């Protein structure tokens, strides 16, 4: 049974066209006055903030069984959305076609059953829907048995068994790719950087899965693997390989328009990943090409359009931050807030976006706004703050406190940050060096000589690809350089890019 708050959130997540379609469907068989679930829908839709008791009170003369009506409304909304998206969703179309076979079978209309199964099978094969194909074969066998195997030769029966076996094999391969892909993605989102040689060995072993050598994988399987293998390569600092795998999947989707149409959300994600990997590799011209494709997207599906806009914005901010254009990054904040209200961005991506805004404010010495964005991340339980990005949010907070000269508060933040990072995971040499330096200068700012010595040690560590990956979160080397040269951090970063 759905709760009132969940139903309220569901209703307010609907677009205007989805609400209009629901009202039209709901009013077909009864008037609004007699339609209790439509009265409840209107009452919830008009409320800016959820107030269950106020709705109960307003509808007490119309609705006696509130929980039942609430559940009925949820069921009707689900059916309405299913019908609304039927024209644009291959999965809904296939499922609806397959569901129509049962009533025809019960009425002995076997010829109609065969025709529907034939058409559905053709579409399912084109889109590689192996689960649906297995269900279709079960229906075909059931019809053969019901009709007494009339006109069915032994060869035809064995052919169907072989087909079932091959589809089952492809289905298992796809599920294996999805499982491995999910494992890769979870590892990437939780780590983002390699912490130990043991972890590096584990990640490298992931890349030797036999599935990568299989040439008969479905498009979906190749998408699962392509995204995840690229992420692991990025984790290991192999940005070229990450880009190659990402561009391969983009080319695969672009070469098959019908698959591109139904996997457009994945296409947007891959364009975003291609631009992100190119920025990390400092290949800004390549990043611009992927970004231009992303921002040029105009799609009839509002969700895909909103996704393209917010993903494009994330990449634009990342591009601005990494090229030292911090003023432009900050100017995009209001647009980001507006888009975040329209589209549910993946928590790790939302966290990355907020972190980049904090980073931009830090670079422009807007420490109050920087602190606001950092606290927005660390105080939000829905964001994955136990990841590497969460660690660097804390480190940026520490540097920001150092810059502000809050000696007492800096000492407190220093202790809690060091304790947290040391307890949670193995520290990188770069992190150890940086934290040790800040601990040494807790009570008095470091002089130029101390920063010069720190830069020599940092330059030696920067040669390691894994250590270099840490600079994608915060450019410690440029910050050290700004202290030595007595220039602003933003100025040093901008000059470094040129």
C-alpha cells in the first residue's frame, strides 16, 4: 500500500502533458464529481506542500475509504503512464502485445495468437529482448501442444528447441555483462582513485574477463561492458583506453538508429563520459566536440531533453573549472539549480557538480559561498560522501579554512579530517604529504621556503599516473605554486592551461 507522502511526490513529479493525459483517461467513464480518485488527484496536485489531514478534511464528504482511494489512484496513474509511454517504449509495446495473447488463447483464437507472436517476435529479435523471446517460444510450444502438433515436423520442433537454447545463452551472457558492469560501476563510484597495490591488482584483473573477448555479445551487453571497462581504465589512470572504449560504444549506437532511439539516455551518458575523460586527459579540443554534441541535442522526450541539458551543464562547469574560467563556472549556478529541480540527477554527479561550484568559489576567494556548497554536500545524507569525492570535499574544506586564517577552527577541522581519512582508507602519498604539511603549519602560515620544499616533493609524486588522478579533484600543485609566486590560485590555473 502506497503512503500518502509517496503518492504526493509521484503526482508532483508528473509533467503537464502526463497530467493532462491522465485526466482525459480518468474522465472517460465517469464525471469528475463521481470520480473519487480524480478528486483526490486534484486536491494533491493543487497542494504546494503535502498535508494529509487537510486533504482528508476537505474530501471527507466525498471519500469514505481514504486509503483505498489513495491506492486506487496510484494504480490508475501507473496504468495511465504505461499507456502514455507505450508509443515511445519498445518494452511496453512488446509487453502489451504479449499480454494480449492470453485472452485470445482463452477464447480459442489460435490463428490470432500466432500472428501476434510472429509480429512481436520480429520486433523482439530486432531489439535483442531475450527475455521476451523466451516467453514467445514458450507460447509457441504451448500452441503447438494445444493444437496437437498439427503440421509440425520433427525438424521444426528441434529448430525451436535450438533457438530457445541459443537465446538462453545470449540472455545469460547479457546478464553476466550486466552483473560485471554493475560491479565495475560500484567500484568506480566508491573508489574513483586507486588506494593500494592490492586494489590495483584487483581492478586490473577485472579487465581480463572472458566477456571482453566474446564477439557475439548483444548491443546491450556491449553497452554494459563498455561503460564499466572505461570507468576502470579511468580509475587506473589509463585515460586513452577509457576514451577508446567510450567512443566505441558511441559509434556503435550511432551506427544503429533504431537502437540509438531506444537507448538515447545511454547515448547522452556516453557523450558526457567522453567529454569528462577528455577533460581529465587535458584534451580540451576533443572534450569540446563531445560537449557540442551534447548541448546540441533536441529530443521530443522531456526526460531525455532534461538529461541532455543537465549533463551538458555538468560538463560545461567541469570544462570551465579545468581551464581556469572560474567566473563562468559560478555564473552557471542559477541555471544548475533550475535544472536540478526538473531532473533527478545521479547522486554522485550531483555531488560532483556541487563540489565544482565550491572549487570555483574557492578559486575566486569567495570563501563564504565555497563553505556553503561544501556544507551542502557534507550535510546531505542522500549524497555518497563516503567516496573519494567525499574525501576531497573534506580536503577542500580544510584548505579553505587555512586560506581564511581561522586558526582555532582550522585546527579542529584538521584533526577531524585526518582522523576520518586515516580511519576510512589508506592514504595516498600525495594526501599524506599534503596533510602532514598542513598539520605542521596549523598555528602559523607557512613561509615561501616551506612551500618550495613542498613543491619539490609534490613534483616527484606527480609523475605517478595514479597520483596525477588526484589532481582532477583539486590542483594541489597549482595551489602550492600560487603561494610561492604570491599570485591568486585562479591566475596560476589559467596560465597553466595556456
